[in-house]
C-alpha cells in the first residue's frame, strides 16, 4: 500500500503515540493553570510552552 514495513509502521505509531501523550500532558497543564486563574502562573506556562 504505502511501502512501509511492519517495523517501520510500528515505529511511526509508537512515535505518534508519544507525541499525542505530550500534547495531552500540555493540555492538562493549561487546564490546571487556567483553573487556578493566577495571571503569573498563566504567563509562566506560556513561556514554558513557547520554549518547546
């Protein structure tokens, strides 16, 4: 179909899963900081996320 071997496809899926976990972890951080509602915490989170 696409010409990928099974190990290549599994490696791709493993990497994609890790990236998704990282995105979800960032989202949880955003929600947690937003729930606190402190401007300083939100600004710090913005700086942290812009570094990545």
